[in-house]
C-alpha cells in the first residue's frame, strides 16, 4: 500500500474518532492504535463544519490512493455518511428520507397495512384462548418473559451453547471471548461492544427479557454468529491478514452498520435453522427459565412481518410531522405492543443519534435475506452467511448480487 493509501486510511480513522468526540455513541467499536486515539483526544473540541470538510477532502483523495477497488468503494460510502452526520451536527436541516439514503444507501417508505393485517389474522389463529388479540399477545409475552435477575445468566447459557456450534463451522479464533452484563434505562435492548483481540462485551437492558424471542435471538444477534463473530472474523481476516486497518473502527449510521445489522438479524436461521424454538426450550429447562420455544419461533416468524411498522414510525415522526403520541399509537396498533413498550421504542426513534437506525434492522434484514435466499443450489446457508461475516460487503453488492465468493471456513489464528 502506498503512502497516499496509508494516509487516507489513517485520516479516516482519525475522522471517525473525532466524530465520536462530537457525537456520543457514534463510534460503535475501536481497536486501533492507542497513540492515534490519544492524539485525537488531546485535540481541541471538534467543529462539525470542519469535520464535514475533512470528510469531503478524504473523498477527493480516495481517487489518488492505491487501494483495492472494493476498499475504495467501501470508504466512499462511509465518508459520504460521515459527511452527512457532521452536517446534521452542525445544525443543517436535512430531510429524513434523504438522511437515511445518504447514511445507508437504501430508500425507504411506509409499509403495507394490508400485510400487517394479514399477519394479525395469522397471529390471532396461532395464539390460544379467546378475547381481544392484544390481550392474548400480552399474555403470551408475560408467559415468556425472562426476568431481569435471570436475564444475564440465561443469555450466557445460550451463548455458550451457540459458541460450541459456531466455532467449528465458522473458524472462530481460540482466543475469542464474550462477556455479558445487564444495565438499566437504555433506549435499546442489547448492545455489542467489541474491544479487539477477539473480545466483546454484550450489554443487555434489564427490560430486554420482555422482547419476543429474546432467547436465543438476542444471543445469536449479538454474539454467535452475529456481531461478535463478525468482528472476530474481520479482525482476523481483513485487519491482521490483509492489513485493511479501516476495519479497526465501526461507525453507526453508515452502510457498514446496515449490512452488519441485517446480517445479525439472520444469525439464528444461519446457525440453528428451523427448530431453534424447541432447542431453546430444552437448553433452558435445566436453567430454570421456562419458554414456549416452538410457539415463540412461530410467533417470531409472524412478528417479523410487522417489523416495518417500526420503520414506519420513524418516517411518520421525522418526515410526515406526526407526534410522539401518533408514533406510539402506530407501534401499539401494528406491532401489537403494550403502550409502555411502544413508548420505549418511540424514545429510541427520537434519540438524535438513533432516530434513523431502525432502518438498519428492516432494510438490512431485507437486503441480506434476499441475498442469502438467492444462493446457488446446494450451497449451505451457513457457508453463504460466512461471507457476510468475513468480507465487508456493501448494500449495492447485496442488491446487485455482485458479491465475491467467500473464504473457506477454516479456523482462524488464535
């Protein structure tokens, strides 16, 4: 790699760290040179207008950098998103739909109420008992709640069992490790913080046990074979083996996180496949955590049909002039959520950093799911899934099907 390429990558990393100083939470993970982090931390407070200018300058310099074409395209998408985030931080008014397209390279709109209603009919037929559908859904959630005092232990048990499956299939490094902690009063249910060196901490909001399919979907999404596994394979393959240091940082509200969240949304299907509900029930029986696994699995399939309603609420709030009460009512009605749970999601959707982020789950899952479904006959799902974990794919590649063949599933150096 030439000096120009090295300088572009180093300046991209510094820009990401400066954005992290400007916007708390913007850096999703960082395991780069501590001296660079110290140098950025010692700088004067970052100016968002200047950061937007730095992003534009780096975009211009990409053309002169001797970088692999895919690396250049990846960095161009990242820098375009960073420039938009910096302009927003400077107070520039940017339409919500334009913001989403610039961050994630996708276009969004409102979902189809008829499709939601059809899913409601299917849920109505699935859940036992009589009375209003909302009451039966709430009773289902109540029967399958994981209380806060059991949540960390239960997720740990599931993650350990998943790890045993994932390691030989995906070639995880021997040194990898996930720690689990439970916290309070966060706008999200769970968060993976990757530290580098094949280590992560999965932080759970104590109310996350009320979420449908919390086990094993939370553990597959955050750990095996989701975010933690992806970071491990990228550190081993892209950073250590190829020297692609731009992957020492991950930034929210970028194409990178849309593909990562979409990948994690399909983690259970890739590693466990159909029948994960029964597997979960049997695993947790010995942990004293009763769950209706088979019913939960069937419900998850139907509730996934309703998930675009969460994206709808963001569009209504930020593009259509709806009030918070309107958004809560939309989530309550179409996602079949208690109003307090709908209000928690609305809080996430109004957070300045996270307001656009629901798109990553909905559109990311749609893009990744379509690409996984288009795999050649005879190709195992987990083999195609490993390409998502080990290579840095872009939304356009998933849309167009222009994805290179993935690396073989061999153990990574540990």
